[in-house]
């Protein structure tokens, strides 16, 4: 086979064909076999993700071929996300280390960061920001890189995730403007106040989690599961965020498919759902003033949900759930040699 496969394009094509034939699930940064094969090949060859198509016919040496074929077969056999195989993932135009200490970096919030949080932060002076449930640190670090005047805290309850966050902070050289904090949501953040809080917390329901494809079994369950309706963490964030937001502060939270359950539970809360290039993807924006005004209803809804056994959310059929729960509903990072920067993004039957 190594005699038949010679060039970069050969291995991208072969990898894509193997992935498609094997019926793999694509939800970790890429939504199709061609982009995922491109990422695997380019990262393994230590080439930039936006490599010019002119290099597509470059020939590989024997050691490179052997390494690539082994990784392609591991992807098929083990169903392990490509980011874990290569140890790297792209988010908001930045490279991050990625391994099973935290979820593979992915969130439509990357698009919001690259757009300067406009229009949501227009007129808001941000000095301090918080990335709550930071995982690999991708959101908070991207905020720091793209907003050099901000001081950014990155908080998570997992020691393993925070160790990866610290490595990514060093990788992106933002140590002087970031802090890594261990906290169960806001529990250890007493007295801390921010102009912006961004969170991508767990939001996969118990039923959805049981139906996830094998790829998600390689990720820490702590970063995925969020109770019977996917709102265990989002409701706590809504209730506690006002204490940690400045008077003009803004809260941005990703809840994925749990968007519908949240709207049903708090129909009166004025949540602004962000429209991304591919449509709504379960990310809301809300001002501190609105959280304060509706604080009583937020507390009442959370209390009533507990009394009801957290069973208020409906569920979709198995096919849609496995495509759209946290975390294939997401903003994809484009990487193809033939057409760098133009991924086949599509609106899924739901969302990351």
C-alpha cells in the first residue's frame, strides 16, 4: 500500500475514504471525513493547517507513510478523536494541546471571539473576563490572545483539566494576563467580579450521554453530563452570575440542545440567542440587569425542577441526539489543502 500512496493528497484521500467507509462519527472540531483526514495528515507531518494546495503533490518518505497509516488505522479501530491522536486541536485560529484531560476544543463561541463579541459587548468596557468551566482553556486563552487589554481568569473543578489549561497558557504566551483557578462553578470565586463571563459548561442529558457514539467515550464524562434535562450547571450559573458581574456585565453561556428546555423553564427571561454563520447553536447572551430582575423566577424554576425530579425536558430520537449533543453541535475549524479556510460547514438537525 505504501507504494500506491505517495503524496500528501494521496494520504488525505485515503484517510477520508477509510473514515467514511468505517462509519465514524465526526463531531470533534470537524464535521466530515475529508476535513478530519486533512487535520490528521497535516498535523502528523508538522505542516500548517492552511497549507497551500501547491504542496499537495509533495511526496512522503517511508517513515512518514508508516506513521500516517498507523494513525489512520487507530482512528478507525479505537474510534479515538483525531485531536487526541495528534495531541493538537485548532480553536479561534489558535493551536491548543489536546488530550483526554479535557474535552477536545470546540464551540461556536470561537466565532463570537473572532468577531470581537460584537454587538454584545459594543459600548461595554471589559477589563476582567472569566472563562467558567474552562476545560482545555481554549475559550479563555483565545479571549486573552484576541483582546490583549483584558485580564482573564480560567476556572474549572478538574485538576487534570487545569493542568492542561496551564500548558496551553504557556503555549500561547498569555501567562501575564491570565489566572488558573480551581472552582466548582463560582464556589471558590468569592469576591471576584468580571465585566464578561463566558461559559461552555456540561449540558448533555443523561439519556443523550448513554446514546453518544464511541468517540465521546474517550472524553471526560465530567465535561459532558448535566442531569436529566442538561441544565444542572446552566441554572446554577444563571442564579449565581449576578454576584460576579459588574453593573454593565454580560454573561454568555453555551447550552446546546438544552436550549429548548431552558426556554420552556424560563420563558420570561430575555435571553438573546446568538446567530452564527450556520444559524443558532444554543449559545445565549444575557445582561446582569436582566438576571437581577428575574432572579426570583430563576431560583423558583430551579427549585421546582428539583422537586419535579429534573424531568421537564423532552428528548429527540436517537439519531438526532447522537449528532447534536455536546458536542457535535459546534463551530467547525476549516482545514483542507485543496480549499483552506472553506470547510463544508452545515446546519445540523440541532447543534455542539
